[in-house]
């Protein structure tokens, strides 16, 4: 089963509020985005948006240039249905991030829990290349992955776990780490997962 087929099956067969990464409202993401001090017209993309409520939260806060990318059309369809008429104000991209070809740049790239599914060096290199091409000079990148103490698998797939040093080395000198921390996410089944968060500024 390829990556797209896997995630289409997940979102077709599981309740959106029952998957392990579910958050009723992604407060950490919203806090970090707010701390970047962007104008409300700045371009923000949520990579691996799935059925997350981050798009809802950004629209609620007055952001007018919001984009969502996910490999699963099923996931984005669920978000569109939840948003109703507000969905027309969001830019939607159905693609695997490692092969995506953005036709514009963004001021902020947000990724909670996509990067740790990229286990091959080729996939990670493709991800970095696309991130660099999609992020404007001076833009922000927020990454959240499983920390070194996080689980070795998620949704039946192997994952990679990262420290703040790993993430800084991965993005390299073109990005300055502004902050990093670990935080525990509690799944709907009450399992604790340690996440590594990092905020970078493109220099």
C-alpha cells in the first residue's frame, strides 16, 4: 500500500476524533503562529492538515490567506464539510508533500506530525527542498515531530524520532531556531506521546 492509499483508508475508515493525533483545537500550534507576529494577510500553509481544526482556528483569528495540504482527499473533504461556506476562503492542495510543486511562496509553514513519517533520506531531502522553495525569505517554519521518547510507530507505520539538534541540523544554516521544547500529547485513548516542537526563521 502506498502512502496516499494508506491515508485515504485511515480517513475513510476511522472517526476523525478517534485518531491518535486528534486535538479538539490545536492550541500549541495557534500559540506559536501568533507569536510569529504575522499580518493577518500573511500566507500560512498547514502541511499534512488532515482533518485538523487548525484551519478553523486561523480563520477564527482573522487570517485571510490560509492553505491546507494533505495527501488524503478524504481528510480535506472532512475539513471542508466542517467549515461549510468558510471552506471557499481556504486554498486546498491534495498532494504528497514530497512531490508537491507549489506555485507560490508562503510566510509560514506549519507541520505537526508529517515529517516524522518520512523515514527515507530521499523523502526527507525532497521535503527540505520543497519547504525551501515554498517559504519566503524571512518566513517561519514550525515543525512538530515525535521526540526521542516518542513512539516508534504511528497508524501502523514506522516513524523517525527527532531531537531539537536533529531538526536544526536537518534545516541547516539557512534557518535560525527561535525556540524548541517537548510537549506531551494525550491521544483519545489516553496514551501519552512526546512531541518535539521547533520554530525556525528563514535567514
